[in-house]
C-alpha cells in the first residue's frame, strides 16, 4: 500500500498542475483584456459601415472552446465587432479574398490575406483599418489564434444596406 501512495501523489499533483496551467491560459486573456468600446461608439460604427458580416458559432473548425458569434461592420477606416468571442490568447483579425472555415484552408491561403490587427476583447472591438487596405479586394473576415494555430471563426461580408 505504501508503494502506491507516492506514484498516486505524483500523478495527482501533475494533473492539478496541468489543470492550473490550462485554466491560466484560458483566464489570463480575460483578466488582462482592455475595456471594450462603449455601446455609443458601436452605434456610431453602424452608421458608417460599408459592409456587414455575421459570425456564426457552428463553422467546421469552430468548437466549444474556439468560436465567435456576432455582427461585424466594416468601414473605410475601421472594423467593428459586436457579439461574443470565446476568450483566448493572441487573437488576430485577418481579411481574406476567399471564405475559409478550417485551419488547413487558413494556412493554405494565409499568404493572400492581410492582418488587420490584434483582438484583445471578447465582446466588442473596433480595430483601425490601415489606409492601404481596400475592402473590395477581400470578401471575408477571419479571427485566428496565432499562438496555437487555431481557427476561431470567419464571416463573409456583403454591402451594408440602410
């Protein structure tokens, strides 16, 4: 019986350490996230949008830990999102000339995409759009976790209607 105690203690401590590490990776981005844009700023973004897109939770490579759902609004100088994103580290927003919903397709087409910026909040964000980016050259927006090479979500955009 005494011989089993040390291996069991070691195993239990290793499991708890792994669980603590995983919880830390999940919660650290939430704890360090900056404040989200105010609802008034989001309403202003809606009036200036040239394109709109809807992110859905049920894409092929999205899962219970990696997803986004909400509305994207694209204007000449910004991209705004209002909705919810599963928390995680090192999220990036990309524009793509082709819709993708898998990690393999993202990696295959990454050279034709342009990175817009970092996504650091998980409910609303407004990212500035560099002047040299022409929205008409692309048709999709993708959220990607750079650190873990994980697809989060994507959406095709279409002209906004009044």
